C-alpha cells in the first residue's frame, strides 16, 4: 500500500460510508474533503 504524504492528491476510491451507501472521491469534486479511517475490529463501528 502506498503511503500518502501531506498535500498528496487522494487516490480514486469507491467505498461504503457509515450508512452503507457507496461514496466515490468524484462525489466531492471541487470541495474540500477530510477522510477519517478507523479499524472496525473490536469497536462498536
């Protein structure tokens, strides 16, 4: 897996959000976006 550095462009992604809906990077074109990842194992998430 490639490590991203500050100010790197985000790679394209297609993931499910916390509500199970598909979300793509392109859905946020022209907007600022903050991504927060957390492990699901051993959490209530």
